[in-house]
C-alpha cells in the first residue's frame, strides 16, 4: 500500500510541476488569455490539493506503522 501511495505522490508532484511550468511559459511568452490562465491556476490548485492529501496519507501510514 505504501508503494502505491509513494508512486501516486510522485505522479501528483510531477503533475504540479508540469501545470506550473505550462503557466510560467505562457506568462513568459506573453499569452494574455485570462481564461487559459484561470484554468491553469485552478488545475495547479487541484493538483496541489491532491499532492497534499497524498503526503498526509503517506505520513499517517508511516507514523502509525512505527508506533
């Protein structure tokens, strides 16, 4: 179970970095479509939320497994 959560956490973190990179590249290029920027921001927040939940789950499993 921990291995599955570890892999899911890595995937979630890569997704956060990918969405953030797309947003930064769009900003650097001067793409000014506010709808796209808003979608990217929402996607980043959602992927960060998933990553935080997975971090909490991994930490909870490891903490309860050692006590």
